């Protein structure tokens, strides 16, 4: 249910980007998509790591990151990486962070991954990366609403050092936290193939671009 809702918000956001770039309302509604997907990624890592299927999860994410890149570039009109690349980095980072036998190699890899997110242009960058970690540690691994909201505020405070305008826009992501808290209890009521969500990302962008070109 959470991922389905995220897809709806994402589609609204992308409709705004492609058809109505001058109307901010579409983008405001669309702010809720990324945090909901962040929750899904954090939860997906938790179970994949627990059941030993993380390698498959990472491989699938890489494949769809590559597939989605051309439609994404055509939509945003720049060469930044689509959000699937960010999710892949999050998965690899958490894999190192959750290794109980961490060595210096793991810590170096984690630092390099953070540096990669900071330097390489990709959708949501450090903001999306930080949001996913906050949700993983304070919502998935161990529920702590106080730390969850403190983490949320801290991410926005750091974001303001980069762009006040962008940070203010992301304030509209705040409703996602109570939405997640409510819906996670019923999330398994609606079961949809995981492949639907992977395919939906590049396909819906492609369909919107085709409609735009007609």
C-alpha cells in the first residue's frame, strides 16, 4: 500500500514536471513520493539482509536503474542519475554498516559511498540518502519516533546550508512520517508483484513523454 501510494504521488510530480512546470501544486504533492519509497527501500534492505537475498535485491535495483536512465534524462533534461542509483548506494552503504565484522575496509567503503552521493549528481542526493538511513534506524530497525523526527529536522537543517529554497520545498515531505506510521500496519493488505513497482518507474515516465510529444 505504501509503495502504491508512492507511485501515485510520483506520477503526480512527474505530470507537473512534464506538462505543468509552472504550477507548483503538482510538485508539492509529489514531495511525498520519495520518503515513502525511502521507507520501502529501508524495509526492503532489512528483510533482504535478514533472509540472505540482498545480492538479488541489489542486482535488480542496478538493472532498473540502467533501464530507467534514458527516460529520466529526457524528463529532467540533464545528465543526473535517476533515483534507482541512489537506492542502490543506500543498499550498499547499509550492507557495510550492518556487517557485524566490520573492518577498516568497510568504513572506507562507507565514506566513499557518502562522498559519491555528495559529488555525483543524482536524484535527491544526500537528502534522499540521509532520509533512508533515518527511516531505517529509527523506524525499521528500532522504532524511536523522537529520533525519527529529530533526524528529519537535522536533514533539513543541513539541506538549508546548500539551498534554502530547496529545503523549504522539501518541508512538504513532513506528512509522510504520520502516513508511514499509519499505513505500515496495513501495508500487507494489498499485495502487488514487486516487479510492477520496478517497471512502473521507467514505463510511466516513457508514457508521459510520449503523450507530451503527440
